[in-house]
């Protein structure tokens, strides 16, 4: 996966989570949890790419 595209997706997910968090105090909301999980996965992929580029 292209690292620039991945970084863009991470920023987009962060923005969505921030906006959704401002709308509700129910952090156990399924939508928030789903977005958070997707963001975590993208961040892990990004870190793996960065590590492989350093080697």
C-alpha cells in the first residue's frame, strides 16, 4: 500500500472520530468503536511500512 495514501486515510479517520466524538458522549457507540479499530489497523500498517523502509 502507498504510504501517502495510508497517511491520508489515517488523517481522514482521525477527523471522522473527532467530529463524531464532538457529537456524542457515548464513547461505547458502535460507530466510534468501529472507526477507532479501523484507525488502529491503519496506524499499525503505517508503522510496519516505516520500519521496513528503515531496514
